[in-house]
């Protein structure tokens, strides 16, 4: 079931300082049968790729995050597995800087790749980062996967790592490189006739396209009707402006009806010297090959390549918490904003039906993007009921 791509989780981590930690130099080996070693995944509530791998023989749930320069282990997982950590430094993350620790690793196994030796960053990875009740153990980033071609088949919910230079399917191409300074995957887009770069290619960012305030300034698209949305990074929540543009180019690809977010001045992208990010909500419309060693991204249309983005008609961005919906943000100019809704309120029923435990996968979850003019009765957890008339507002 397609769902509104907000609130979204942003897991970029850049600028990590080298720790005073003695480790064995890392060695990565790609199995001879790597092409057959598909890794199955599911998409989190925040649109990230979640899968299982092993760390020093222990199973771990992980997010595939090309916006992370150094792979990350959660402090919770490090404590549970008895990893020795060394506190050292901070890193730039979406929402603010985060304190870092480091741990030596002996053996990481991910699909057809085995890495022995090396180190991994250790930070707090809260459950809010995936929008679900259970936190993940790892973020797998550039240091583990950057030397290979990454083939992501979103429609089949699987990915694999291949030797750089392989071309397992045909599609349109766009430039791709690993930044020498930021050490993450980067490309460029064209909007309104303007070439915008560098754009971080970030599978851990659940949004579609995000621009810095500087990159957005003066664009022909900047006069479009905009609203607001909330996202959550490792450094905390951020509010961005949001619009839908009729067309955007990524290399040879022309994509219709693209949701874009615009960071406020001094946001994460501007702070690290990037023009913005290409996120998972955009990428999952395609089968994607990310091969920085060959200098290319390859995209083939998936089932939802031409589907318009889901647009809220309520203006309430919520997160399921058991059998209630917590209001995280009220979108500017929306029906909810016009009728006085506030962040922090909680909904326990919709049109008289209690919020189900599996809300995210239930048909009831489509109410917030319903037909304009529909009146939805929202039962608050304090016993009050409010009617909300849905409408198009951006």
C-alpha cells in the first residue's frame, strides 16, 4: 500500500573524526557468487531499506544509507554485544551535531561482501529514526559499500553488491561520484533549466528531493504554492518547506511530479557544502544501480515511476504509537491548521473506528490523503471528537 511520504527520517552522518582506536586495517572481499547473493529487505515507515546482516557473528538489523560516510552502530547494540567503545569527537547530522564513539570490528558480512578488521562509529540510533517502535542496530554507509556497484531492486524488495563496472540491467544514466570531502555518494539535478550540484544521493533519507535554501533561491519553481513538513535526523527534528514541481531532470532521466523539500537557511545541506539530497522516496520509483567507481547511476522505471506523489489533504503528519496516532506536525495552510490542530495531540479513532495495531498497513491509514471535500471524524484520546474537512492546499 502506498503511503504519504511524511514524516520522513533523515540519517545522514558526515564529518566524523578519526578516533584514537587501534584496529586491524580493513580488508573487503567480494564473493565469486556475489551476483546470486541478493539481500531481502523491507521498507521502514520512514522509507528506508531495512535488512539483516552479521557483525562479529551476531545478527543485526541495518539500514542501507549512502548518506553516511562512516557506517554506524547503535549504542544499544554495542552494549548488548559487549563491544568495547572509545568516545571521540562529533559528526554533522541532520538536525544537529551528534557525539561519537568508535568500536573495532572483526568481521562484517553483508550479502556477497565480507569485511575483516576496521572500525565503526557508535551513536544513539533512536526508534524515531525509522518511524517505528523498534530501533535498528546499524547504518551501513559508504565505507562498506562504496567500492562496489549497488543494485537496488525496489519492486522486488532486494539488493546486491557487485563488482564495479557491471551493468546488470539497462536504463538511463546520471553522473555519480564519491565526494573527496564529504565521502558520500553525490550526483546533480536540473530544475527550471538550472543545473544544481552537488546533490547527496542518500538512501537513508526517506524524502524525495531536498534543496538547501541557497540552491532553491531564484529557481523558477520557487514561486509554487508551498506548505511545511517535519523530518527527523540523528540530531533531532527539522521543519522544511514542501512543494510539488511538475518536472525534474536527473542525468538522462526526466521525472514528472516530484515532491521537493527546502531546508531553512543554515540547514544541514548548506552546512556541509551540498546543494541538497536525492532521497529514497524518489529512488524507489526505479530500479537503481549506484556505481561510483564507474562514475554512473543507472535508473530503470519501476511500478510507481509515473505515479504522482501522495499529497496530504488533511495537513496532519502523524506517527502510529500502538493504538494511537501522535500528531507530529501541522502543515502550513492546511485544513488542520485552519481549524486549530496542534502538534502533540493524539488521535485514538477515525470515523468511529479505533486505531488498529497494524495501522501502517491497514486501509484506514489512507484517510489523511482522502478525497477533497470528505469530512473525517477524528476521535482524540482525551474523549473529544473533531470533524476535519479534507482539501487540496499545495
